[in-house]
C-alpha cells in the first residue's frame, strides 16, 4: 500500500539521497539518458519524466513519491536513489575490496623475459637501446626454486622478451620443471609472431598457452614500415602466414591481434579488424580477437594516442564510421591487474633480476630485487609503486564520479607524474567521452532490438 506521502528512507532508516555517482544528460539523438557508475544501471528517460527527475534530484528527501511509486522503486533498484551512508562509504568499501585482491596470497603472477634480444627493430620500441641476453641455466634454476618455495596455490606465467620465441628451448625447459613442482600453470605469451613456426605451434597446447598476443600495425605497407626486422626487411607476410597456420591447428587458446595505433595509422585499425572478422567469421570474437594498443609514437609528428580523451574519441569514431566496437563502449566495474600494484606479481629478467613493470626490463635502477635474495629487495621502490603511486591513495580519484568504472590507469605513468611533476592523464577513456559512448551503446541496443523484431516478424 502506498501512503499519501511516501517518505524517502532506506531499509536501515538512513535517509535516501540522489547518488553522487549519477549521470543524467540529454543525448544528441535519443533524448534523456540516466546512468549510475556504481550499479552500471542505465535508463532511457521519457520526456514527461525529466521534470520529475529534476525535482527528485534537487530534493530527494522532500519529494512526494506517491504520484510516481513505480519510478521510485526503479530508481532505488538502480542505485540512483540510495542510502546516504551507502553512497558516502562506497569509496572505502571499493578500496577495501581492491586491496584484499591486490594483497592476496593465492596466486603468483610472473612475467618471464627469457631474453632481451629481439629479431625486430620497431621504431617506437621502448626496449630499443637495450642489449640482448638470453636466460642462462643458473637463472632458470633460481626461478624454479623461487616458484617451488612460494606458497601460492596457482601460478600465472607470461612468456615475454625481447622476443620470447628466440629462447623457445628455455621456455620448454622451464615449463617442464614447473610442472614437476605440481603447481597448476596458467600461461600466456607475448610474441611478434615472426618465429611462430608450425613446429612451435604444435607445442603451445603442451605449454598450456591460453592466451597468445601477436601485434600488427595496419596493412602490409604500414606494418612493414614500423615493425621491421633487424636487417630492415618486412615482417607482415610471414606473420600472416604463421597466423594462418595457427588458426588451422588444434591450438586451444585465444589469439589476440593487437594493433598498435597512434595518430599516423589509426584509420587502418578498421582494415585489420575487418580482415580478421571476414577471414575467420566463425572464430572471430571467440578464438581470435582484434583490439587497439595505444602507443607513443617516435617523434613530434607521431600523433601520440596516450591521451584518454583521444582513446574514447577513437572508439566512438570506429563505431560511427565503421560500425565496429573493438573495446567496450559501456562502462563496467574495473579492477586493476597491473604487475606494479600486486603483491605477488613480478617481471623476471633474463639474469634472474626482478622488476615491477614490463617497461623496466633492462633498466638497472628499476631492479627491485633478485629471485633468491628477498631480504635485499628494494622495498621502498616496491612500496612507491604499490602504495604511494596508487590511485586508491588519490583524493582526486576518491572524489571522482568515474571512480567505480576506472582502474586508475597506468601506475607507472602515475609514478612518473608524481616524481617529475607531469600531468599525463591516467583516467578511463569514459571520463571525457561518457555521454557519447553511452548514447552509441544505446543506439546499438535499439538497432539490435529492431533486427530481432524484424527477424521474428519474418520468421
């Protein structure tokens, strides 16, 4: 029974408020839209209810809901109207949950750079000036002892470089010895794909590779001008042939095609996306996926895509112009999965040295320890990445409307910002593009519903 004057109080007796995490806006083509970043609940608002919502927003406690009880129930279920204490404590609760996950002991995550050598000489590579050295037997022995002694029940391992396929025999040896410890292994590999021969492809399942990443930078001409061999030769044709062989094999994992994009080649992303979606229609979106990797270019004319606002604009343009969605345009709760912020996550260099960031391999001052001498680890540097530079310690992030759908961005960039006084953004691409991306998502849902209705009618 609805009383004459509904009182906006929650189940605990705390007064109900208009959530600070609400976004109410008038879209360009589809009227008023409402989104809550905590619940990720989305609502299209009819024109005749906009004034009601404005009244509720201005005075949720004094508003008389007896004329719109169903709207009240809907807003409560969405979290648009919520208990004041719940709204105010969201940040603390989210921080608690994040820290519980970041400091857990159940898993050990290792990115193992089995070599710093590479057969490529990419123009933008951050490892370009580092000497190549493969992992030696002594370093392998120390790695196995480190893994065996760790109390984690599960091991996540990413084979990395340089180019890891240059040291494939070392990978096979390490994998065999890890399995002898009895620890379950979940493996992935980051490779340029040039050395992915049929012989190596046949061994991927045995290595438990569930995720394989290969990079392309556009079509043949563009790719070969950016990702070329040490001798200057192109790599595109060989990589494509190897991908063909991989997809024709019994490989059980997922292949991700990363397309490095910046202001010089971003329009070619759609070409690569369409090529693979048409070449492998049955597997696309499942066994094979294509996504953009936003990289810094190699000069002032590179058109760097390291700005979050530009990333969101790129995604909007991909949908509006090409009808493709390579990354999510609907915000969801984000959890940070960076090596720098996880307690039991490290990058292992070829000499058995440890880092807390993939970009740091080969930089001596960024070494935080070794596989054996844990008492000599640089805890100050580890703490700087895990705590001091954490977005969970930022008052700006704490008060941000987009905090629930943001993972804080790259901790290494945050660290550099604090150290050097820089202002490079680490925010989610939704922050500067939320309204447009939500409208595009709603537009996509309307189109899907129309197609489903047409199919039903024609069936």
